[in-house]
């Protein structure tokens, strides 16, 4: 069993697919981007911050000391980080910038292991390349009517209507959804964490 410090239904679904028993804990952090750091440094730092907050909640609320998993996903084009859109016009602007180009989707994942003495944090990051088709402003406006872009980095979801925009991916598909499952399971195994509910 692990705690998932994320309310993302996509991350929950990905963990369920491979039998990772988990309980969701609700955390809140300021997802501020440090402009002096690289995208990889930012995404790793945000995942650590979320995991630290998850561990703090487990300890202060006297919950059972299961490991805490947290993640952060960003979209990167030419070293510029695209977070979640603030408005429809922001979403359309992002999508038009991604149009016809290849961008990176990067996820930082941190697992916090709690012992009697301390919590140890283990962080990985995974990047995938995504090639977008050419989009018109009309395509973007129609897409915004689905409401899908508004809670997603880069203003699109590869597992939903946004899949129509994807010409090609190179790398982990689940990473683009929000959690690189192969790498997460590998990390859990390396840390000796029993996660699989063998029914």
C-alpha cells in the first residue's frame, strides 16, 4: 500500500491498471516555477515539494506510515514551461504555439519513505517527445468547448479529445498522461516497497 499525494483521476487509473494499492491524500502546494532553473529541475523540485507535504500530512495526522508518492507533469517547448491554462484565451495561445511542433512532456516523481527516525525522498524524472499536428484557431476553440484543456499542463489531454492532435510520440505514453508507470514500478521495486494487491 502507498499514499498518492494527488487528486488526479488519471494517476489513480494508471496505478489501478498495474495493481498498485493506494489511498489518495489531499495536499495543497504553490506550484511556482523558478525561472532560473531548468524544466527538469523545476519538475523534480515540485514533485519533492508535493511529496514532503504528503509526508507532513501523514505524520501530523498520525496515519499509518505507508510510503508517499507524488508527481508533477509539465509541457516544455523550446525550454519554455507550459503549465495549466488560466483562461480559454490562454489555452488557445498555448495550443497554437504547440501546433505543428514537437514538444517535451516531463514528469517528476518522488517517493517518500517514512521511518521512525526520518523520511527519505527518492526522485526520478522522465521525458517523452510529442509531435503535434497543425491546428487552426477554430480547432482550439472547439476543443475548449469540451473543457478538457483547463486542468492540464499544455492545455491538452492525450487520453481524451486531445489525442486527435497527436501525430507521433517518442517515449512513455503513461508519462504523457501524468505518471510514467514502468519507471514508477521499477522505483517501488528498488525501494523494496510492497505495492501489488495480488487477488
